């Protein structure tokens, strides 16, 4: 803008720099040396990165770097690709906001007794079982889905006693998994 107004309208550089909050030295450095070799190379890389991102919007910077090396023969570091992606505001569409589905209660209604006390080793099968629910996210672009896996693990040999998959997380997901485990091991009385 400063260059245009100075060349076309004959405005003085010093007041333009003051108005646009740019130091005169920065303006002259930009005018005399617009881009160094590294910046020109980064612009060429950015163009390739944009092409890869348009073809595969679910790729993050690491996979983009792999694609640059595999398809274009360009050997660049992860950090450089990440820097260019941030500068160009290129971001994988598969990323979801970091929001938790469940949060611990500030004042829990009931706190269960810690029977295992972090002793996760069992001396015999069906002595100790652990359970958890895992959330898996999948999908492309705007079509994102979730799948929930409820599993019960035997701490003796790390085998899965029972598991259930669901696209929702109702209470029945946990109770059905427990029912399946009790049906599979009717004589078991684990902690």
C-alpha cells in the first residue's frame, strides 16, 4: 500500500509509514529485498501443500510431509511443514474440538471404595476384571461419527471377557456388557 501510494499518488513515505504503523526501515527492507531464498522456497512449498490439502483435507501436517516426499520428492522437516500450514491456516478437517463428553462431578453423589488399590495383577483367571468405555471418532469432512466400545478385561491374562459396540452411550451399553460377561463366565466372582 505504501509503495503504491508513493509511486502512483506521490505521497511521502514517512507519514504513510507512521499512519500504517510500519517502520521506515522495514518498508525499505521489504522494497529492496522483497523475499529471500528461504521465503521463496516456502511459497513454493505452500503451493504444493495447498494442492495436497485440497485433494485430501483430512491429512495433518505429518501426512502432508510424507506426501511431499513420496509424490513430489521434496525432503522437508515436520516442523517446517507445520510452520507453513499454520501460516497458511491449513488444518486437517478430521480434528475435533477438545471437549470432553464426561466430566468429573465437583461434589460426587457416591464415591466407590478403592478395592484394587492399583494392584492390577491377578493370580488366577476371573479374579479381577476391569472395564472402560472408549470413544472412537471417524468420518470425512462434515460427516463425523462416534462409536463407543464397552469392554471387560481379565487382569490375569489380559483377555477380553466381553465387549459391546454402539453408536450411542446409554447405560444399557455397560449393563449389556456385564450381562454378556456373566453369561460367558457364569461361575466367576471377580473383583
